[in-house]
C-alpha cells in the first residue's frame, strides 16, 4: 500500500535504511551491492481509488501511491541499491469482495435483477481498469529512474502481474484444482472463509468499515478446494500456482541473465 509505505516506513526516512544505519553504526548507510529488492504494492491503493467519490480523487490516490514508491526506490538507489524486482498490482476485480461491495451498493440504490447485475458488471470493469491504470503509471515511473552501471547491478525489472494471473486462472492446473473460474458464480463456491461478511446477503454491513467477523479459532485453514482463503485474499493453493508462474517469469533476471539487465531504466 503506497500510503502505508509513505506514512509508516518513511516517517523517519526509509525504514530499511534506518535499520541498515543502526547495523552499520553510521548515519550514511551503504546498501550491499548484491542486495535484490523485491517490491510489491498497489492492491490497497486500487481498492481506495475504487471507493473514491470521483475520477479525479481516484487519480490522486494512484498518483500519491506511485510517488511514494518512487521516493523510496530513489532513496535506496542513493544508498547504493541497484537491483530491483518490482511487481504491478493484481487485478482486484478478481477478488470476490469487489463483487460483494458492488452488490451491496447497488441494492442500496434500489437496483435489482438485470439492472443490479449491470451495475455489478460495471464495477468489476472499473476495478480492472483502475488496476491496469496503476500498473501503467508504475511502469512509466520506473522507466524514468536511472541506475549507474556497475558490476553486479541488475537494474529494475518490472513484472505485470495482471496477464500473469490471467494465464494461471486459464491454466489446466487451475481448472483441475478449482474448476473453471467464473467471477460471476456464487461467491460461496470461491471463498473458504467469510471473514468479513456473516453471509453474502447481509445488507447491514458497511464495506467502508469492514471488521473480521470470525475469530482465529473459527477460521478454516484447510482451503484446498477454494481459490480464495477469504473474500479478499487468495488461498495458499492459488498462490502456489501464481508463484510457480511468477518464478518462471523472473528466473532469468534473478540468475543475472543479460536480457533483463538495466532495461533502459
């Protein structure tokens, strides 16, 4: 979350650099040249943009998050960092809670039947567009960052996770594990634990002030047959499929293959 990154990690400067300064007993810490930084933010920012009251406000949320990520990357580069693996956000429209939010809001507007379904479909399209917008701005920002050429530096590799995840969902492995993915299916077929909603029809819950309704001892951790652990987070099995695909995508970069070095960034 770019906002949390800014307020929590950098309230006294970059948190990692503060830790490194203490470890090196200096006020000017130096990042070891072999350090690879893995950076993945954005889903919470897109969620906040989706809840914004206007398109302008949504754009401001995304812009602030991108600026925060850039500020922290530049701080690390100034301290000697030169190898980054940066992931774009996932498509949050795939999270069941987005559909549930839309259903709640549409019903609150008095919509029903086909009109409500059209409202929900529009919300899912909006969530996907905001996710892609975030990634477009993130990649453009990264392309404006320069890293000094030196031995052992791998520059910045950006990974767009949206098509990566889509490939996973359409894969035979996903289908054999969870069946054919249908975002319009009953959410009870997708979600293992309804941690934030007592049930999917409860219209009294405010999606802007969600609190878990399950205690830790009520949670089912055996989510083998579900792609989502709860309304927001993928299950372990789903993430394992994504992780395998992701590792295939970045293997050459991590091993230092030249085709991923300093992509003009």
